[in-house]
């Protein structure tokens, strides 16, 4: 029995459990000793439909829901489909928590995002500063839709005693990431472009933005360990940042990835394309204090493992 009231034989549903973070979270839960973990796929249950959410909860008799399902993507995808990112994420979260409450689910964890922070949050971002302003425009619809889970968690805890807990994740990367050119985040996009340039003998690679914006990246296995620690230990709905604490400019990141992939040509910055949020880095003091969790994988090591994984897996369809 954990302090949260969780038992290792609780039935745990992981929405988005077949996704990038989801697969690592499922592995971490099993490694931790949880034995009844079910992965929810969109082909079986469309979580934007109330009847599918109800059927899922009925079929699985869940004790715990780990809600990772979301429509996600890099700046390009967020700009092309802001309405889809807003509506589907808002609906999925709102429906799922409501139906989970009605079905008697005992604990509900949501994976939130750094995109929910205001555009000009003082760096490093502290959880207390979440509501200081509007998020960066390119990711605001996504970030705000997900942020409503925090409001719903607090409101449901207050009115219904519903045990909802929340983590806020920085940009993730690692084996199993989405490398699709239309929807990938910056690290897989750069890895792919540099490797293709090396193979085709191209001497230049164009990269979006000025390179001045900063980001923080968390290795996906570390993120999964943080999610499991939060599921076991959090006692309130107050969100907890999960990050690596390393702020790096996109320019520096690109140089590191170029070196790991063996690209020795020129990187051309397309300053006509958006940088996104100017700076990003989370303060992880709360995670350390309340979960005993810290990120363990140094960026260069994580990047090397990711490049290796992509080299070995790129011809295979995502499963
Ligand atoms: N990746 C990051 O850098 C990052 C950063 C901060 C926060 N997060 C959060 O972490 C979570 C996981 O992200 P990820 O990067 O692992 O994304 P992902 O690989 O795209 O996984 C998300 C999963 O959501 C499921 N999904 C989407 N729409 C659905 C629907 N209508 N019904 C049921 N399932 C649906 C998909 O399941 P199927 O595969 O079955 O279609 C997909 O695999 C998300 O909540 C995201 O907001 C991610």
C-alpha cells in the first residue's frame, strides 16, 4: 500500500499508452510491480466521444487512470491545426475526468505541459507562476486546453473529493519519438534532417527560427519514472514540474545533434519561421521535494541513444 492509497494490484488504465511517453510509462509501471496495466488505443476507444469513454471505463473497471492521450505536435502542427489541438484535448480531458469520477475511479493522473505556462514566465518557471499570463501564441490553444485539467482537478477535489493529480512536463525526447516531418518536435526533426543530409551528401541544412530561443529537454525514460513517482506519491492536485533543469539554445542543440549525427556542413537559420516561446526552463524544486525525483540522463547521452534508436528503427512503421 502506498501513501496515496494505491496497491500494486490496482487496475490501471493508461490512455495514450501506445504513444511515445505512454509506452515508457507502461514499462515503468510494470517494472515498479503494478500487475494490471491496460493500454488504451484510439482505434478501440475515441476519447473525444462520451459513449466510448463510458464503454472503456465499464469494460476495464479501472481503479486508476493515467491520462496521457492527447493530440500533440511541434510548432508547425500547432499552427496548422490550432482548433483541433484545442477542441480535442479539452474535450478528452473534461470527459475523461468526469466519467472517471462517475465510475468511481480512485486516482486520476494527468500529464500536463510546459506549453501551459505564460509566454514571459520568469525563468526558471515555478508552478506558482502558471497563471501570470497568456501562453505563447503558437501553442496557446493546446496549452490552455490542457491547462483546464488543472482547474478541473482542483474543482473536482473540492466538490467531489476526487483524487486528481497533475504533472507538467517539459519537451520530451528519446527512443520511440515521432520522427514524422509534418508533426515532429525539434529534436527528432533535427536528427532526421541531419542524418538525411549526411546520407545525401548535402552541405547545408535549413532550420526553423533564429536559433536564439531556449528550451529544456527531458529524456523520456526519466519522464516516465517521474510520472510513476507522481502517481504513487502526490497528495494534492497542485501541479508538479518535471524537467531536467538544463536550459539550452536551439542553436547549441542543433550543433550538438549535428556532431552526434556526423553532419559537418552548414546550418542555415530561417529567421522568417517562428521561434515559439523565447525561453523555457522549469524549476524542479517541488518534484525533488515531493517525489524525490530528479532527471538522470545527461542531454548528450540521451541524444546519442535517440539517434541510435532512430538509425535502427526508421524503416519500421510506428506500432
Ligand atoms: N512529447 C512531449 O514533448 C510532451 C511534452 C509535454 C507534455 N506531453 C504530454 O504527454 C502526453 C503524451 O504525449 P506523447 O508525446 O507521448 O504523444 P503521442 O505519442 O502522440 O501519444 C499520444 C497518444 O494519444 C492518443 N490519442 C490521441 N487522440 C486520441 C483519441 N481521440 N482517443 C484516444 N486516444 C487518443 C494516441 O493513441 P493511439 O496511438 O492509440 O492513436 C497517441 O498515441 C500528452 O498528454 C502530452 O500532452 C508531451
